């Protein structure tokens, strides 16, 4: 497999994107992506690419959800699209294949759009994908119509907006918090358990929140 190299990558999947053009504008204006960055469609995500006005560099997957009409429209727009077809019987989801392609291409910043949809199993798999053991210097986020989703494995500062919501979930049996700041409901020298859930709908009280953890791993869903 010849890898198309890029420092940034946009992965478009087959989930729901309410406002495709606005989503693309947000990816470029707020996240710093440009036409020179690689665009990868995960199988049926090619249809979302068309809705966003994008022509993917790569379409990857078992090709069970990309319609012939979509492929014909893409091929009319460009004859440089690379199709990578995999077997239907595989361990990896199409989204995972697309993200792994981006990582192997050297991407250090990856945005996934269309990762959440009607298929709860696919949506859950895409959320858990964020916790995969990718290199530490790779920044991967899921972008929905109203939220940004990412995984925190170390202490960090999270940019936000006063009054906006942020939900914090432990992906490990527990995550031990040394201290948090910039949030209405603070944690200090205590554990946030995987279940029962206690980190739902916290609120930014400052434009940045500091999360200082000793051990564990978190899934963050930040309102935009």
C-alpha cells in the first residue's frame, strides 16, 4: 500500500452530519486544515465528502456502503482518487482503517467527522477508537455538529468557553484526579469511576479548564 504523506488528515465517515458545509468551514477556520491536507473517506463516508464539497484523496474500506452513483460523481471530479478495498471479513472497522492510514501517513493532527450516527455499535466503536494506542504525539478528535470529542491520557489544559458544557468520563475502571480547575464541579484527590457515571454535564467557569490526573484515561465531550 503506497501511503500518501501528510501532517494533517481529515477522516470522513458514514455517520450523520447535519450541516456539512458548516462543518467543513469549522475544520478549516477553527482547526487550521487546508486544501493541501489529506482527506480520507471511510467507505460510505465518500457521500459525506460530496456533501461537504470535498474530494477525498483516499477511499478505504470494504466498499459495502459506498453507492455506485457516489463513486461515479467522485471520479468525475478527480481521476486521482485512490480506492483501497479490503475484505468484508476483517477485524478493523472502516473508520479505524482510515485513521490508521492517516497515522501511517505521518499525520499528527486528525479530525474525524461523521463518526456518530444511527448505528450505536459503530458510534461506540468510533468513540473507543480514540483511546487506541496511537503515538503520543498524534492528536485525534471527533467533530460533531455541536461537540468536540477526544481522549485525555495525561494532565492537560482544555480550552473552552464560560457557560459551555463539558462531560468527563473515565475509560478505565477509575481515573484518579489530583485536582481540576476552571469547572463548576471540581474534583480533588478523588477517583472518577467508569460506572456509575458522575462527570456528565460539568460547566466551564473559565475559558480554560485544568485537569490534573495521576492515573487513568478520560473521554472528553466538549460543547462547541
